[in-house]
């Protein structure tokens, strides 16, 4: 008796789900009496030696999407913060370079004016 079949009509349009093998999961439909018609994700290596036994109901996906969205927002905030620090460091390096360059130009002009007797 077939308990599930891959669903080709329903695709996850929001965010793909990956199993523990880091493969994109397929969506299947359950045909067992207690969950008939309910959709679920499963490892694409189903029932092979390499099957990681990943399983998740699609209707539980919304909770996970919200958690992932919060994680993504937190991660984006951290990345922006790191970028701001990096930009600040780059700006400091440029300022230091300009100060050194101005100092060298002033020293060079001073040396030129001392050794040159162009009057």
C-alpha cells in the first residue's frame, strides 16, 4: 500500500526546505488514514542507505518560517553592524594616510625651500 506520493502541484514558493543531507526536500502527500491528504517534506533520498530520515509536516512550516525570518533579520543586523565597523576602520585608515601624506608634503616643501637658493 502506498502511503505517500510526491506532490508536483504544490511547491514551496516562500523558502525551500533542506534535509540533514543539505538537499532540497520534496513535498509528499500522506495517504495513511490518520493524516490522509496532509502534505509533508522528506529527504529526497527516501528509503535508501543515504536517507537522513528528515521529515516535517508542511502545515508546521509557517512556524519554522517565522523562526527563520527572525534569525535572518538578526543575522542581517549583525552583518550591517560588522559592515559599519569595517567602514569606520577603513575611514580611519584613510584619515591616517592623509595625515601622513600631508606631513610628508610639508616636510618636502620645507626641505626644498631650505636647499634651494632661487632668489
